[in-house]
């Protein structure tokens, strides 16, 4: 395959539905993983790596040490920040990220 060529995945199980995007496929025993689909960018690369770890190395995440290492790298690992119950946690993480990246919200229209 050449770089820059758009890929669409066709799944026999879905009767030929065309998928755009990226998908991780793994062998049933978790010894091999392949990335298919559109070229992943930085916005999805961490998610792809986490998915490969979950599918191919589940014993690591099942052990307290492995789980602690994952939480150290990704503090929100295994937290669903989309849930209304986690709104405060989302705001906390967002404020931390904004501070680290030195982001400031845009000024409201009409204010200088």
C-alpha cells in the first residue's frame, strides 16, 4: 500500500457496509494487531495504543501495577468523562490541561 491512499473497509459480516476511519484488528489470542483504515493522526493515536494494550495485553491491565502505570500515563484512564456524574472531574482535567498548555478561553465578543 502506498502512503496517502484513502482506505475504506468493507466487512463481510456487515453485508458490504463501507467504513471510513481507523480500526484495530487483533488475532483472537492477542498475539498480533493490525491497524486498518484511514491514516490515524495525533487525535486518535493514544486511543489506538490503549485499544491494542487492552486487546493484546489484558493481563497487564488486570494487575494492580500495570493498572497504576496506565493511570500514571493517562490520569483519566478508565473514566467516562462524558457522563453527567463526571462533569466536575471533566472540568478539573480540562483546567489542568489548559494550564499546562497555557490556553486561555477566547474573550467574549465585544470585549477587548
